[in-house]
DNA sequence: GCGGTTTAGCAAACCGGTTTAGCGGACCGT
DNA sequence: ACGGTCCGCTAAACCGGTTTGCTAAACCGC
């Protein structure tokens, strides 16, 4: 992978046009500093010579890369195949593009996120799903690059955008409660790497808090038996419900912390001979595009994923300007429950029984 | 978004260590050129000063960006939310990462792919789904950057990786034929931009060719009425089947050119009161992860999407070395039919009738 | 003690742009 | 005719690394 022929540089154009390098630069960047016909002469020659300014050289000189980094603790293979990240990235990408910025994914490189951050040349970073315990946060802050955090409430001193996870989760739980459900299974998201486990402020904890807050008034509490976790994927959801079932859980309703897991749970339920929602109600979280096309369509908590990405970009771009003056801006976006077909009135089993005792 | 404090440069480290800039550079890149203790001294000082070489400066000096570009005619918002691209990108990413390369998405910028190519600083390009008629191909070739094409057979003179679309499509059609189907609807992929329309060598054309080749021996030919196209998305599939139905098509089997469209078609079929596969058989193309989890599980043509991405990277990385000597390497990957639950024996209507005449 | 080879490190050129300070000439009013 | 201002452009410094001679000292055998 070697360059075949040397590409035309600004010096070539300058020589051909009989002007200085500066003039060529001006012709493209600040044409008002040159006379109109000099500009057009230079531009003509440039097109003839097929001159395209080297982006790297430009980055170095301007000390701007016109790139914003998307930092995630997950590897690229899971990022790209995860619909949630897909929608989020789409939001980031459109907003970034509108601002003339490119986006660069920063994911653990050979297992090290730190190394990946070093290699990345970006003007700003959007860190998604990173807790305070991640050393990379300090690394970035020290490097002086502006950044905003997404989906992590731990870093109150940094600008960030979050979603009302507690509220949304509570909505979901209350909905099931109203349908008469009393035996619940929570399918939770397992953090990507071991070091992230038991993070007290992560998405998982916040949603769990929401479930609990809604269930408590009804006298229901979620013990460890009522919670099962796994990777936030379809397979993870299948696995989770299977495991719970195998160890004796007999819920009438499932609170899944992601749509992917909810869909997986629907699938697993079918395998177990359960009809959704007749025998088992399932509510997800996220409201992916896909959620409306499942069979039955998935009842779920909607969160504005794309907008989250766009807001993150907005915050990042606005952030630097009044850096030290104002307190860092925190954005909290609303969630809402979307009732579709995967939830129904509880029918089987005696109501009020929280645990079927195996 | 301004840099707060100037980061430590190689000159700072050199001064602090009492050596030349070159020595610092050597200490990291070619430590064998320095004495062992000088190396460790420089490295210690570098860590103390929290020195991290500026990637951009390095790129400029080495004239390598350690980045490969992923060129697509679609916008980033569709790329990121499309499961096919997701899996493909995941393949590219893992292979690239293994080779120490980052990946950069190159998508139309303000509608212009040319502009996007100019802005991108990459060592090589993987162009996916680009036909010969795209001027960008010429642009890249002229710029001397190595590139490989994916999913386009038009550019035989460039290295590329393709999948046996004809063969796979034929398999799908024959499968339905064997189940007794005679009335077919093809749901095709519509090219992303108007200029790409009617590309004679695109994926759509190849798969259509496969269908036709398999159907012809049975005396069935696909006229325009039997073909409907739309964007390669779930919504596109829904829309397509609805449109076909509305204009009077009454097929017993659907040949969809992508799984997303097939899933959409399943959804639309249900809305129309058709049971899949009892009243309507559907076969997709791609074999996305998702395909095994639909209800019923989707019969589809499997293609090795991830591997396609990996092979593209391999070809790109190997490409430059023996550039002019060998003929450009072409890689053709096999497809196979995966029979699941969305296809069944044709039951309704008189067999042998190709068109129900409204 | 001498020429010849290594070794360790330096100075400077270079990558390809941007940006600042400044210069010569045209134009202006008086 | 003269000093001042404006216009159009240039020369050179700069961004932060890498890489290419090259040199001075150390090492070598004899």
C-alpha cells in the first residue's frame, strides 16, 4: 500500500502560476485577500494540475483535525452491529457533518482504550457509556481536548447528555403493574468489560432504580433472583431468559433493559412454549426502529437515541467557547412509554404471589 | 472547541532530557539506534511530561495515515443503521485493527462524494457498491491511492471481492420452484442515488440474473409486473409488497434481494392477512444475524458479509506490494441457501398459472 | 600508536500546508 | 511634489514530528 506518484503540492501550483505558496493558499481559503483575477487564475491552474490540498498538512498547520471522536468501551465489532449504537452514531454523524466535521470511532485498541485515545487525532470527544472509574476520562481531560459524556451521570462536572432512565424504567414497571402483574423478571445489561462491573451510576443501575421505585409502592421488591444480566444483544436476551427459567423463575412479566434483549426474550419465550403477551408480557427499553416490526410489536420505553447524538455534538461544538465561565451544561432528555403488543393483562397464576418458590 | 493548554511536544522532551529531537524520536521508534540507558532516560522523562506524539505530525512526516477509508455512495445515517453495512464494517474493522489501521467512513459530503474523498486522509480505500459509472473511481485511481472494490463486478481491472450473487439467487429461486411455486414477486434493491439507476452490473442486476436463470427452465419469466423495487430497508420491503399487492400482484412466493426487505415483506404480508409461509413464501438474501430470530425464521441466501470485509482489507494491504506485476486479484466468495421457516410448499391457487390477470 | 570500523547522537532538511509581518506600488488629498 | 493610506502580494516562520547524512568518540586489531 504505497503511494504510486507524488501528488501535486501547493508549491507546484505556486510555481506554475508564478505566485507564492501563500497566494495559492489565499486563493482557496481567503480569496478576498487577493484580486479577483489572480484568484481565478490560480484556481484554474490548480484544477488543471488536479491539485487537492493535503488534509493532513492542513490539519497540522491549523491545529484542527475537523474530526470528532466517538469513544466507546466496546470494540468496533460490537459497536457496528449494535442497532442502538447505529442510531446514535447516525445522530452524531448527521450533526457532525452539518458542522463540517468528520467522525472517528475510538474503541479499545488491542484491548487498550488509552492507546486508542493516543492514536486518535480529534478536536473533541464524545464519550458514551463511560463511567467515572474509567481512567481515559482523566487522560482526555488532561490532554485539554473538549469532551462531552453521554449516558453517564457520574461526571456531573463535565457537559453531558443523558436520558431520563429512572423515569422511563418506572413508566415501564408501572404499566405492568397496572396490567395486574406481580411476578417480575428484570433482564439487565452487563457492562462490557470486567472492570466496569458494579458501576453504581451506570445505565443499568439507573434503570433498575426506576423499576424499584415504581414497584416498591405495590409492595414488590426485586431480589437477586428476579434479576438476570447478559450482554445487550439479542442473543444475550435469549440466554438471560433461558437461564432465569432454568433456575426456576416463573415471571408473568419481563422488564428488559434494552430492546435487543427484549426481542431475544420474546424469542426464548416462544421456545419455552410461552405465548407473548398472553402468558408473558415483555417490555423493552430504547424503542429501536425494529421494535415496531417484531411480532407482536414491542411495548417499550422510547428514548430519543438519534437526538442524543445530535445534542452531544451541539454541546461539544458550543462547549469550548465559554469553557470556564459557565457551569458545564447538562442535558436531560425525556423518555416515554410506547405501548404496543407485547404486554397484556396478567392472566395466569394467583395474583399477589411474588415468588413461586421454585 | 479550542485546545486549552499546549501539549508537550517532542522538543520539550528533547530539551528536558538534554538530547536532540531525533534522539527522542529514536527512543520510541528505533530504540536500537540508541544506548539502552539513553532510551530509558528519554522514555522516563517523556512519561513524566506526559508526552504523546502528535498523530497528525507523525502522519505528515511519514506520509502514512494508518487509516483506510470505507467509501460508500450512501449517507452515514443509512450506513450506520443498516445491519448489512454494520456487519461488513465490523469485518473491515477487525481486520484493519489487526493490521494496526483505523477506519474512516467516506460518504457523500453535502451530497458530493468527490468532496468527501478530497477531505479524507487515508492510505487506501475500500469502495463498496460503487459502479464503474461513478466518477469517484477515476478520482481515486488518479490520486494513486490503492483501492479495492466490493460488490461490484464492473471493475474487473481492479482488485475486488464479490459474492456469487447469481448463484445464490438461483438457489433461492430453485428452492421455491421445487416447493411448487409458479407465481413470483421479486423485491429488488433500488440504487441509492438517481445517477446509479439502471446500472447493468450492480448487485440488483446480478441477483435478478440469477433468479431468471433458475426460473427460465421452468418456463417462467419475470416481466416488469413481477418486479418491484425500493430502498434496502425494512420499510422499503413493507412498501414494496404493499405496492405490488395494490397493483394486483398475487404471488405465492417472494424473492427479496435483502433480508431487511424480506422481513419488511413478512410484516406487510401479515398486514394483508397472509400467513407466512402458508399463504406466502418469502426468501431473503444476506442471512443477517437477525434472520434466524424472525417469526418465522427467515429462509435466505447466506453470504459471508463479515468475511467480505476482512478479505477486502487483506487485498488492500497486500495490493500495493506487487502492484503492476500480477493481474489484480479478484476474490469470489460463495453463497449458500439457508432454509428456515419462511418458505413452504405452494398451496393456494392453480399451479402453472404465472399471472393471475388481476 | 595508528588506520579502520562501530557506536551514539546531533543538526538540519523535510513533509505540505497556514499565517504573520512587511514591502513596493498605486492612489489620495493637499 | 510629498507624506500617508490602502491594496495585492511575498518571504519566512511555523505546526510537530521523521529521516538522512554526518561527526566525534570509543573500540578494534596489529
